[in-house]
């Protein structure tokens, strides 16, 4: 037991001696690597982020800006997904000479990385657009919103169906309004008619519900035909004044730690190689290794 303890003590002491003999390398190496990484972090291009907030009411919400009866009325999650889709990205790429010169898939990937759209727990859609200049970030956010709003305009078939529905609702609203006015007069003035006051009241309630339904269609369908408006944008894209942090300090620390670990491993391996050279059995193996590697050279 004493021999094992003594051997362990000697081994630990050997490690301490190795570290002490190479202390300058183990300290200055990571420090230099950290400083270089910090300098690289400062030299990296800065990014600016423009932020916008959109409120997209559910299709069945009362007084929603997107028409309740629209076949393509999006919700917030669908809008977030569409903002990084080719339908929104391609027009931006076409106006950018640098992106348009690249393959379309590459350009879409690069542009999509600059756009982040997510729905928060409060139901608001938050859009972040990143660029190397504040004005470029704000312009990118506005372009994404504009292109997405254009995508909410109904297609040819949906537009034709909505126009037919609008025409029917307008005619029905006029007919119901005329009949409702007539029943109101007949029920209130002429009690000798076949229509009694109670029957008139019941008819008025039912016709009033129909009138409200048709009026809702007449008001909402034209908005649907135009697509969503910028009324859904509750906070327009901001003009950033400060660049986002690229975590320069973290990069420097990780570089220093990685370099320190690599140097420590190198020092121990070099010392183990030297110790092995002093062992006759190991020395013969090392000689064979040198011969093998030497013979492999041309």
C-alpha cells in the first residue's frame, strides 16, 4: 500500500513538474489566443435588427381586420410561416443585385436567415429583420411585410366566388331591408291585417338577424378582396441605433479555454514521449515507429 501511495505521489509530482516547466507556454498561449479571438470579434461585421409587431386577429374574431368569411384569412402562425416562404422572399431577391446573382435556393437560404418571425404567448407576431446597416434592416422588414400583405389577396377563383357572394348578399340585404320596413309598418299600424302584432314581432326578429348577416358580408367581403391592410401592423419596423452583440467576450473565453486544453494535452504527450525514450523496451518500439514513418516517405 505504501509503495502504491508513493508511486501515485511521484506521478502527481511529475505532472506538477511538467506544468511548472511549461507554465509560460500554458499561460501565454491561451492568453494570446483569447486576444486574437477578441480582435477577430471586433473585426467581424456588425448586425442591426429592425423589429415590428403585428396583430392578426383570428378569422372568427369580431371586428377582425381580416374578414371572417375569407377563404384565405391567415392566422398568426400561418403568417409567420409565410414571411420566410419563396412567395415573400423572391420579390426581395429580384430587387437585390447581389442576391439575384446567386442560385435561387442559395439566395433564399441567405435571405431567410436574416428574417425571424415568431408568434409570442400574447398572440402577437414579432418580426425581426437583420442587416449590416440600420436603414437596410428597416427596409428589409418593410419589404417582408409588404410582400406578405400582397400574398393575402385572394386568387382568381377565390375572387370570383367572393364577388358572386357579394352580389348575392347586396341584393338579399336590399330585399330584407325593404321587407323589414314593410313589416314594421304593417305590424305597428294595421292590426286588422292577417299578420298579428305577435307574428310581426317574430318576423321582425328573424329578418333582423338575416339583415345583420347580409350586412356583415357586404362590409367584410370587399376588405377580403383587397387582402389585409397595414392596419395589422401595430408597431412599424424600427430603425435600430445600436448593433446587436456578437458575443465577443464569449468567443475570446472559449478560444482561450480551447487553446489551453490543447496546449496542456500537447505538453503531457511530449513529456510522455520523452519518458518513453528513456525506457529500453519503449525505446525500441519508438525506433521502429521512426523507421516505419521514415520508410513511408518517398
